[in-house]
């Protein structure tokens, strides 16, 4: 009797384990409910045939899986849950709904989905330039860059010289996004990013001026929403620079909360060209508007009201966008703000009761009240290109110059770049530069393939600009006093000074990081949440139950799958995940897959626990957003490396960047768990996410040292990392000077070593030239070698020297200009 009992217990346990393993396997692989049920049923049938009927297991199986598979039964439960959800879910306003509906979701959704499809990833098109784009980059762009003197622009003129303005307009620099049929250049996003990167590597002021007409503004809005008449009139003028556009949304009391603008238009009758027409009386007070002081065409966002019912029965029509020629009576422009010593044209604009006809609305009267939708829909492309290109130009310039400077600047008789503290900074500069370029390139290629990725564009804007600021700070530190002293010889300080501009514009970074990326990401990128929300808002109850049921039960399966995947991937350190690449990157693909599952799992639990409250818990949502962002950045790095043909010389920088991103991802997850709103649940979740503790470290010192050395030598990694910056061969260019000094320094060093040994003494910095002369006189070096030492020292001093000014030159006050 006892033996039989023991045997049976053994059998029961074994069957339970088999069933659980099968269930976990099905969940891990995201098998459908039907397939999972069939697999479990098959196991039970087989067991019944060979070992007798396991009644308890059959009862449990039938009790759980039959109702789940019977749609009419399941929907009864769904109907009840739908009512509960309706009670809890905050109603989504029209404005929020428009922001949620805007754009598309792309690779970031794979990161959010917990099981990235790497095959799809490698099939994404590679960013390329057409012949025409390449010719533009080699022709007009080079010419423009050679006309720019940033010190003259930023310090003396506080504007571009007239010939540069004219060149920009004539050569079509304002028309990259305008199609050829309207006289524009019709460039791809990738081409735009390359052009803007180069200009910004030289001058953020010139870069900003070129960016704005190619970003969200009149041209973009006209192309998507303008009437044919408006397009035919304005686009050719904008393409040729006959019209200079600006777009005014921000008001004094409405910055980040742009939907709260107080500027208004009232529909009324008035006189226009001698006739009485129905139009709008506009009143606005905008600030921070780029190009406004010199604009001839003002794109204006305002709230439109129709109190007399001249358009219909709706009084409050909502945000509307119109194009107002700035020579219209009552339009005030011309005064300038002064943004952080980066004096691109930026200023306020006002107008009081300015009467214009209704056909000034972009798209005509039919688009009255549709302005917000238009803006959010068009935001993503520009947001992912303009400011990220500015960041890219800045980091490439900083990498190129700081690497060289660290090598030629000697203290304690060694290059400062050989000191480990400086090496740490150099490694960060190099790695972060690679990350910025990767994000921009990857996302531009996505946009060129037809995507309008609203979440990815927020990630790219926020993180490229934040990384660029980090790089600028490190670059300043490595240069020491050289970067502090302003003057034409200073190539670092303007990038450092201007960094907060990119941080603030087009969605200030704190808001973007803590609210937008995850807030929008959790709804748009999640495979089921938006569907659930939409079902709760559906007035048709039958349809609502059907949709809710489908989304809810798929969501439950998704969440269970992510839990199993996260735990298993943590337990096995993701070593069993199939590697899409067999080289050193394979391990990083595995880790991204692991953390993608962890993000999906933590997201569901956090949303479940906090619900609508999550919107206010930005410290939690910001960290979840950081997980998403860092996984996206890591993917971009892998893609750029892949598309470049996996070059050997990029190996270390790719490794550094990936280890940095994955460590940041891990620490963001750790932060969520440590601060989880329910303490015990945070601890329980930690067992699932990190069953073996925190596995990752930041990039090692050894790796950082390697990267730092590579940045200080003119070899392939350094050259490619900074490819696309303006490396003029003109003697006046600071980038040319610093690179020349580096190359000469490296050529000179063996000569110095040779004569130091021959003379039996080591030359300190200031002794190199006198000792070289002594060596020449003693016949230890040739005349050519001596000349090289003189040239190298001259080049080095030219770079490490800073500017000084006569007292009267220092009396240059803003009010005098
Ligand atoms: C140089 C420059 C050029 C510009 N060009 C234009 C232009 O051409 N056209 C135009 O219309 N506008 C333009 N802007 C305006 C720009 O878009 C706004 O500055 C931006 O939206 C932020 O508004 P704000 O500066 O008033 O900051 P605020 O809205 O006052 O924000 C202050 C801080 O609070 C944070 N914050 C706000 N809300 C939240 C939240 N919910 N959660 C977390 N953090 C939050 C922000 O991130 C920021 O750090 C420009 C601005 C600058 C500085």
C-alpha cells in the first residue's frame, strides 16, 4: 500500500513537472492559446493511455483551458472586466489622443515587445546617399563651410555675413525637405543629417539657421496639409530662399505645455483688399522663435474661436496653424533674443487684432482646429534629424580635437592623454560619439524607409543631445584652460555653451525623458495597451467587448510569457538565446534580448500597480524610459557596425558603447526595483529580473585605455568616428591645425628619442628645440629631422596657445552692436 502511494506521488510530481515545463516552454516561445492547450492536452492523453487517468490534472486543465478557449464564456468575464477598466481608466482627451495616434512605431516597439526580431532588424535598409546628395556634400556644402568663420559670427557680427546668407538661400540649403517639383532639393533624411552634421561641426549658429526651415515649420506643414494653391505659391519661394520661414508656437506661459497657448484668433468679418470677407482677428505674443527676426513668412499656432457661428455651430475650434506674411499690417518682428552666445536669429513676435483671411489657415478653413494634430503628426521626422545632427557635429568635432589635443599637450613630461584620469574622459568621448552617430544614422534610415517613429524620435532627440552635452563637458575638461579662454583659437567652448539649447528645444529633455519616451512608448509600443484603451472608449458595447477580450487575454499571455522569459534569461544569463551574429557582438544581442524581456515584464507590472498614477511617477517612468532608450541605442550601435561591414578597427568602440548602454539599462531596472511603489513586490520582482544578482559592469578600464589611445592616433577608428565633420585643409581651420600638430608630433617623437639617447639627456617641453639644435650641431640628426622638430613644435604651440586681447578690444558690449 505504501509502495503504491509512493509510486503514485512520484508519477503525480513527474506529470506536474512535465506539464509545467511544457506550459513554460509554450509561454517562452509565445505559442498561441490554442497551441498551448493542444500541447497540454496531448501530454495528458498520452499519460492517460500509458499510466492511467490523472484525474486531478485533467480537472484542472479542463477548468482553466476550456473556458479560456470558449470565446462566448471568456467574453462574459471580459465584459465585466471592461466595466471595471472603464471606471479606472482616465478619459483620454482629444489632444492626448492625437498625440498618441501620431506617427508610427518601429524598432522601439520590438524593444518594448520583449522578443526582438533580429532578422527584421538586419533587413532594415542601410543608410545611403544618392549621387546627387553626395555631390552636394562635396560641392556646395564644402564651399559653405569654407565661408564660415565661427568666431566672426558668434563674437563680432552675431549673425551670418550677408554673403553666407545669400549662398545658403541660392544653393537650396533651406529646401532639403521640399520636393524637386517645387524647386527644392528633395533630400533623404540621411542626406540632411550628413549636411547638418558637417555644418554643426564648424558652427552651431550656422547649423541652427539651416536646420529650422528643414524641420517642423511652414514647408513641412504645407507639404502635408497645404492646399494646392498654397503649395504652388509658397514652396517654390521657400525653396529659393525668397521667403524665410519661422514657426511660432511657444508663448510666455506655454513652453513645454504648448497645448496651453493663450494666443487666439477670432473669426469675424473684415476688410481685405477693399472687400468684406470672413477672416480671423489674430492676437499673439510669442517668444524664442528661431528665424523670426528675419522671417518673411510666419507660421503661427493659435486657438481659434467662432463666437458668431460664421463657420458652423462650434465656438471653440481648437489649435489652428496659419501662414502670415510678416509684412501684414500689425505683425511685429525684428527684436532678437541672444541664445547662449550662439547668435542664430531668434526672437519674439507679437500681433494684436491682426486681420487676415481664412485661407491663410494651412489647408484652408477645413483645417480650422486641426493644428495640434498637424503638429504632432509632423514632429517626428524633424525631431529625429535636426537637433541630433547638431549633436553629431558637436561630438565629432570634440572627438577629433580632444583626442589630438590630449596627445600633443604634455604635462609632467608625458602627453596628458596617457594619464588614466584623462583616458577615462577620452574613452567616454569616443564611445558616446559612436552612440550619437549610430542613433542618428539608424533612425534617419528608418524615416527614409517611410517610418514616422514618434517614440524613437523622442529617444534620439533626448539622448543625442544629452550625450553631446556630456562629450562637450569632457572635452572642456581635457582641454583645461585652452578651452576656457575665448577667442578665435578656441574651438570647444561654443559647443559647450550651446549644449543647453539643444537640450531645451523641441521638447525639453527632462520632460522628454521622464514623460514622453515612456508615456508614449508604453502605450504606442506595447502590443495591447492601446487596443485595450481604445476598447474602453468604444461606444458600441458589442464591439468593445470583442476587442477588449482579444486584447486583454493576449495581454495576459504576453505578460506571463515575459515573466517566464525574464526569469529564464536571467537564470541562464541569456547564454542559450540564439545569436544572430557569431562574432563578439553575439553576446550583446543575447543581452539586449534579455533586457527587452525584462522591460516588457517590468512595464506590465508597473502599469498594473500604478495605473494612471504612473503619469505622475516620473522617477519610475523615467527609469523605464531609460531602459527602452538604452536598448534602442545599443541596437543602433549594432546596426551601424553591421552596415559598415563589421570593421575590425571599430571592435573596441562598439564593445565600449554596448557595455555602456547595457550597464545603463541594468542600472535603470535596478532603480525601478529599488524604488518600486510596493516594497515587497519590488523584492519579489528582483528575483525574476535578477535571479543571480546584477550581472553587468560598466566598460572595463582596459577597454577604456584602448579606446583612449585610439582616439589619440590618426588611425582608422579615429578617422571614421569623426568622418563627416568639416576637416578643412585650409591653414586657418582649427581642426586642420590640431590634426596637423598631432601628425607632426608623432613623426617628431622618434627623432626626439634618438637625440635624447645620443645626448644622454631627456628634453622637457621647452627644451625640445634647443636640444634638437645641439643634436644637429653634433651630427646626431639631419637637417631635415631638425626642420621637422621645428615644424612640429610650431604646430603644437599654435594649438596650445590661446588668444589674448588689448583692454580696448575687451570693451565690446552687446549694446554697441
Ligand atoms: C534657442 C531656442 C529656440 C527655440 N525655437 C523655437 C521656435 O522656433 N518655435 C517655437 O515655437 N518654440 C521655440 N523654442 C521654444 C522651445 O520649444 C521651448 O523652450 C521648450 O518647449 C521648453 O519650454 P520652456 O523653455 O518654456 O521651458 P518650461 O516649459 O518652462 O520647462 C522648464 C523645465 O520643466 C521641465 N518640465 C516641464 N513640464 C514637465 C513635465 N510634465 N515633466 C517633467 N518635466 C517637465 C522641462 O523639461 C524643463 O526642464 C525655442 C527655444 C529656445 C531656447
